[in-house]
């Protein structure tokens, strides 16, 4: 597994159930080889503007992603997973998209707190 892979992994859902879902590997964490991932959802109406990112069949990296429907990459749905929990890779996003996601998440994390 590597950064930018689209993987299939068990993730907790809002109803508490765990389902196999696609996720993007954002970073490999130091020391233990765990991965920081963000979830991918076909619920495109849940896109958080200026934060999440959509990926559609019109995008250059859609086919390589292995996704089967227009989706939203949800930066607000983060998890750290051990590599043993990842079922496998289904594709990759472009290095440009991966970099954009990291930059957007980083900017959000260092932005001043808003009350």
C-alpha cells in the first residue's frame, strides 16, 4: 500500500455499523506502518464546499481510481488504520489530487480556531 491508493477497508458508519468502504491513503504514519485514510462516499450531496473534493467520471484520474460512481472524498471522515485492516487496493488518485487533499487538510488544521 502507498499514499494515494484507493483501498477497500472496514470503516465505521454513522449508524455504528462497520462496512467495507473505499478510502484514500493520505499518509503512512511513522513507526508502526499504520495509515491515515479518509473515507469516500457516493453521497455527493454531502460534499463540504472548500474542504471535501468530488471525483467524477469526467476527471482524468477517475478510471484509475477504481471507483464505480461519482463520489466525494471526505476529508472530515478520517481514520488511522493498521495495514492488516486494509483488504486491498482498488486503484489510485493522481499525485496532483493527493497533494491537493493534503494541502487542504493541512490548511484546515493550522487555521485559527473559529467560535
